[in-house]
């Protein structure tokens, strides 16, 4: 039997559960796979080795960032912005930011070094950087691993390529670049799209109702600017004046409570803009709830079998009204959505595709 690679995932946190899903799936496939994160995700996703490093999820740090960092990198919006140079490369915005990053890395070093020794983090065959970051901003650890002949993969999972950009020292040595964000294809010259790994089987299908009751339309903005909520919410409010509609605004809630609220919805509106659907859509579709979302430019052409109700600011009401009026249509769209997610977002297929791209045994 051929030797299976030992794989270490490094991520700032288990962002949206993606790095953790990669690790759990690789373990299911027989790999020795670990996840080391710099800090814990507040939503209590799967955790393996967490360094709990200081100065990250810390209110004074966020205040200092607003003073010393490029303000454009702190904005989260729902439109694609094309940088002059592709890929966008992270650089300190000021001498003060450069000094603070240097100090932070110096302060972290003893704790990181202890973790490397304790968990033998320098003894893996493959290093997948879920977010494109090393422990240190100067990429000292991953550069050493590359010098030792280890395989380096970067997997981009969110706004990292849009706002921060690549870390040049890492981008130069990465042998494979993949992304779960379709719009990233236009932000890096050598990157491939893979679907977000998602276990739809753990969600219970929605108990569809007839039209003799109020229709619940859900919207769950983690960031209103990124979701286009300032446009979505007024449109839903106007619909509620003409139709038996209740708006379920799922915002700032613990994950389990948010899922319970979502399960009670008949229709779900994710987001509008250029960035495409998010995990909220996948959760709704897994529950057999019709998911209304924008799609990133080019997504529908590449994946014409998609099961989303495609929306933008001008057609949102027009797309939702048939779903409000027709319970059978909601059922059909919901059932098709769940099947599409099961087929395309299957975590085993996603991991196998990444391994094929990177040439992992």
C-alpha cells in the first residue's frame, strides 16, 4: 500500500468550518491530518491544535488597525474590486504597522516554537495554508518547510485575496493555489476553484407547508454591507405589506439558534452583489429551503446546473413572489437545491480534487 502523506493545515481560525472540514474528511480518507489555528473561532467550530495567540481577536488591536492599516483593507463590501496588480500583494501600510507586525511575530515566537516541538509540526509532508498565512507574516516557518522539500498548498477561503492580498514570500513557493470563492479566479493568475466543503447530510429537510399560513422569509447578515442588506430588507418589507410574509432576520445569534431560526423559514435570501452565495445558502438548500442569492460573474456559465434562485437588486421581488404564492414551487426548488449541494459540495469530492491538483498521494 503506498504511503499516505501527513498533512498539516494552518489557519488563522477554523473559518466557517472549512479548514476543520478538510481535516475531518482527510482523516475519513485515511490520512494523518491535523489543524493548527492561531485563535479559536467564536462560533465553536471544530478545534484541533489552537495556539490562542494574543493580539488577534482583541478590541485594542482592532482600534490600532484602524489607525495604522490601509482603510481599504478593513472594508468588507459586496462588489468585486480589481486591483491594479494581480494578485494583490500585502504590504505594511505604514512604518508603524510594519513595526507592530514585527513586534507581534517576535512576541508570538516562543509560543509557536513550543507548539512546533510539542506537536511535531515540522514533520508533515504537506502544508496547506487555509487563508494563505504562515504563523509569521514573514513566512519564516513555511519557507523552512519548503527548503526541506515539503509540499505547500494555499487555499483561500474568504476576503483574503480581495482585501489583504497574498503574502509574497508564500505565493512564490506555493505549488498549488485553490479557492472556495469563485470571484477569486479573477484575482490570482494561477488559482483553481473548488467547491466549499459542506456536509449537507447533517441537516434535516424542511417540512414544507401549504399557502394557508404566513410565509417566513429569512435573511442572515453577518455583515450587512457584504450581504447587501440595506437593499434586501426594504424590499422584503414592501413584500410583507402585500403578501402574508414574515421577515425572519437572523443576526448576531449563536450558531445553533441561528440554524433553528433558519429551519423555520420557507424562503431564504442570502445576498446580492458580485461575490456569490455563502454558507447561509448552503445551509438553507441542505434544509430544502429555496435559496435566493447573487452569483459571482461567470459562475452560472461554468456551473449551469446550479440550483439557486438567482437575484440582484432589480429582480429580487420578481423572483421571490412566485415562491411566496406557490408551495409546490418552493418544494421543487428546495428538493433540487439539496441534491445539488449533496453532489457538488460533497467534502470527499472537494478534498480529492485539491489532492489531484496538488499531486498528493
